[in-house]
C-alpha cells in the first residue's frame, strides 16, 4: 500500500501497478480500462509518491507476477546489475534530475541502458514534462548496422513503405521509385503485404532483393508478415534481410499475436544464420504501440504506457536494427486525440532510447481520432528535435492498404531541411552518386533520364 496525505485528504494506492497507472498522464485507454486517476489531484498525489520511490523497488515488486508472465521473468533475469550500479541509489525523482544533468552524458546513458528496466523507464517518464523527455532522448545514441549505419548523430532515416492493396508488383515498384526520388528508404524498404500467401510473399521478397542488388542500394528490405510465415519463407530459400514481428509487453498479449520468446529465439537464429548484412548483423525489426495489451484483454490492470515500455525489454533481447512505435494506429479508444498521441510518442521514444533501442515512430492517426495532419506535423517536428532514429515515408501520407494517415515522402524532406538532418551515410553517398541529391543533401529537381526510373520497368 502506498499512501500520501495532502491537506485534509489521504490518497491510497494498493500496489505499484495501481500507483503507476494513477501517475500516468491522462489517456483514453486507461480510462477505458478503469485504472486511471479519478482527478488531477489524485494523479499528482501518485506522481509525488512515485518521485520518492527508490529505483530498487522495481526489482523487488513487479507489476505482473514473475511466476505468471515470461516477460516479467525476462526483465528480472536479464537485468544488468553492473550497468544499474551508477544509478542504484537514486529515487525516481533523483533519476529524472540526473538524466537532465550534464553528468548524464551520451556515453553514460549508453552504459546504464542495460540496467534500466521498463518499469523504471516508464516511472521516470511519468514525472517528466515533454521537454524533459525530448532533452534526454536527444542525448541517447543507439547505432545499428546491416547494409548501412542507422542512428548516427545529426542523421535521421526513413522507411520507404510502398504498400499496395493487391500486392501488385508494378504498383509497389512505382511507389519505390517515387520514394527513392525523395530520398526515402535508408531505414528499410518495408512492405505490409495484403496477402499471407507464401507464393505472393516469395515474389515480393525476390523483387525487393533484385531492386536492392541490381541498383546497389545500401539498404535492407523487409516483408512485414508474421514471424512464423517468415521462417517458412527462409526455409524456401527467400532472400530475407530483416525478420519482422509486432510485439507486446505481456505474455498474454504476445500470445494474442501468436508469438512467444521461444518462437522469437528460433526466428532470430534463422535470420541471423543467413548473414545477409554487409556491414553489421542487426537483423530484426519490431513494431509496438500503446494499447495493444489492453486491446487483447491482456494488460492485467497495468497502464498502457508501462505495458509499452515492457515491449522494449522483448526487443532489446534481439539486438534489432529497427524498432518503432506505431503510435496512433490502434485508434481513439486508446489515444483519443492529437495531444494524447503526441505525449505517447514522446514517452515511447524516450523509454526506448533510454533502454538502448533504435526507436523510430510511425507518426500516425486513424481517421476517427480527434487528430489531423497538423498534429502530425507538430509531432514530427518534436521527434525530429528529439533525435528520432527514423520515420515512415508513405505516398501522400495515406496508406491505401492499412487505411490510416501517417507521414509522407515530402515530410521527410521537410524535417531534414528544417533541422539539417542527413540520411544514413552510405545511403547518402548512393543518392548523391546517382544525382538524386546534391552535396548538401538537398533533393535535386526531377530528371526524366535518371536511371532509377528503370526500376519500374
């Protein structure tokens, strides 16, 4: 039991799980679950208690029992005590102050990352303002490699997302050309297929592989199908670069996705054994999003932001090339409007980077949310200033297969030009050599004779 007296009123919280939920900034998902604070006063009381809580408490009290959840066991069993040592004496409030201090250098943040549990990261984020989340995330540096180098300071990558409602190869190829002309694709050329048909997925894999190798593009491809389907593709000799899976923060929610740690272990071994990376072996790609555990009725009373942070413990196990929060994709039942989507994205980016992950964001919303593209412009700008690893590039910002709104090829141009951000260095050199950008990274005017057009055949 946690208790605090404010004036003439006593606020009580039955356990750590309840305290964390009540301290969370307001969002519709926690309201839907019936676990959010009932007033601003109760929320502030929870924050005050949380700020005085020693970080060591999170190693002693779990939000989901150790014996009932394999994600909890992963968090506890893999905790790096040596990395935790420099901050082990701190409270949550002290941790926040230390993170914002000059003592928390980029090198120091990288050192402590394996010692930060998801609940520690979530707890400190709950007492931080947006500017705090941005300041600390900017200091975190997470660099990964496959065929190019992602996450270097002053650089931001983009996923080229050429989805097509019928998986038409020519339609996908046309979108790829469009994206490359705008300088997108250094994070990954990644397709969300409409079909789970293995023959179709094989054709998509081979097409992407041919494009990347024929044009010597220093990037990687990914077909975002279920991990077990991807293993079948590997068994059939498909040229798989990155293995994808959506993940969740509880064992029950992971089972809802049809996956477990043992399945991910098997898949990781399979794709790593292909050795398709040229400069590195980070070969996993994960997507997450606040609300996934609640939507599968497997949050066990844990607030959606803490569940999201627990996803990052799963991702961290596999040294991924890319991780992104699809922040507004589930809908207003979980993040109601632009304000809640913005806060959630900044929390996710902060927690992921603090835990040592290459966090990107699908800056997005569904059409029935109280949000619009201006909200996404604002969020894109905030994340760009925060050192976001990568964003999405979708034709016209409108995903015609998944039917939601995200960021466009043009948005990548905007944020790079505004903040002076560059592409991954190998991809940047390729773009410049092909005459798609100048030496300052600016996209050049369209030239009909450019050989990149031959991709579309």
